[in-house]
C-alpha cells in the first residue's frame, strides 16, 4: 500500500478498528441512484451505508461545506469526510466532486471516502484519482449474475434500463473493473456485502475470494435491515452470531470488518457514538 494511504487508513475508523477515536462525517449530497436494489426503498437512505427509516436532509455542495466547517470546529477528532448517499455518490458525481473540492481546499488533511454501487466507476475512476480520494467502498452482493439478477431489479446505464441477468452482468463487470483499476493505483477499497438469506448466503465466500483477486483490501458483510414496501421486506434475518460466523469463515480469505454501524447518509461522529442530530440542518437553523 502507498505510504500516505497506510497513514490515512490508520485514521479511518471504518478501515481500522484501532481508529475508533477518530470521527467521520457523511455529507448527504447524492440523492439520485442509477440502480434499483430489491432491499431499497428510496424514501429512506441508501442501504449500502445507512440505516433505513431515517430520512436525511440533502445538501448542496456549498451547504455541505458550511456544515463541515461547523462540525470541524466542534469535533477536533474529525478525520474522514465521506459521501454515502442517500442515493449513489457517483450517480451524482458533479455534486460529489464539487463538495470534496470545496472541503479539500480548506482542509487538505482530511481523508476523503466514497461509497458506491460501482456502476459508474469506470467512467469516473480518473476523476476519483485526481480528486485525492483515498478510500472507497463498493457494495457487491454477488459475483454470479444469476444471483445478482435476484437482487437488482434494474440497472440504468446510459439511458437504457436493464433487468435480470443482463443488468446484473453489466453491474458486476463495471464493479470489478473499477475495483481492480483503483486498487492497483493505491486506492484502499472495501467491499460491502449485504447478507441476504436464501439469496446470497451460500455465495458469500465466493464474493470475498473474487473481490480479493481484484484488489479489495477488506470486506464488510452486513446484515439486512428490512425495509417495508420492498421485495425483500420478509427475508429471514440473521442474528449477530450467525453473521459473525459468516465473517469468520471469510476471514480466511480476506480482512473482515466486524464493527460496522450501518450508518445514515448524514452520520457524524465516531462509530457507535453518533452525533448527527446535533448537526442536522434543522437543529442548526433553530439556533440561528
Ligand atoms: Fe462513510 Fe463508508 Fe467511508 Fe465509513 S461508513 S462512506 S467507509 S466513512 Fe463505516 Fe458506516 Fe459501516 Fe460504512 S461504519 S456503514 S463501513
Ligand atoms: Fe438503494 Fe443504494 Fe441500491 Fe441505489 S444502490 S437502489 S440507493 S440501496
């Protein structure tokens, strides 16, 4: 790993458990999504990186900068700024890019992090490198299009909407291409995998092995939080013990994350010590 990436990883609470006293801030500047997951209801946040049932405010890049200034002043332990929805960070790339540029101009020492479904990675991989983003999360729930077809209802690419295995094949191809390209150039890539019982549970190890081959630094197997009105709302759930067994099994292949908080897209604070309400737009307006 490149030296500065190793130093930054030590200050990133998602990538390093020992960084638990460092805080991250999500700037919710990405409302649009370009795929349709069967576990997602867009009334809520992107389940890639969020807890459903909590609707986030959406900020413009300028508002994100203003919020960043407030958070940074009150939270000296802030080390990471991330874009994790509420839609997809790359489906809103102009806003994502501008927000990062604005914040970076003031605080070049921040670690910048993106979370994405990966569909647009090949389009934006050069921009991601140039922007100085050091950490990336791609949600890859399947590496077999037959399984992917059960998870993704639609994949919208260049004005065409694909479904079934066709959509899943395109998505997977672009996820793996982006992962490989960016990992090879020093971006620290984590792959999030949603554990979907009866859909991909017997496939998890294969996902981990394939993403490892394409350069992933670690994987984060997360439990499904069922959302009403979605196709997967009644999927059986896993308890913590079962989840950790899956993670342990996969740890033979690759580093695993055990401390994910499935954050909101406007989360602020150290992992497990969320302070997002304190910095919500409404709260700030009330004080003004
Ligand atoms: Fe945010 Fe995600 Fe970056 Fe972390 S969250 S974009 S990598 S800065 Fe972290 Fe939250 Fe788990 Fe995500 S605990 S949901 S893994
Ligand atoms: Fe929802 Fe995220 Fe899937 Fe888009 S990528 S459909 S926002 S869970």
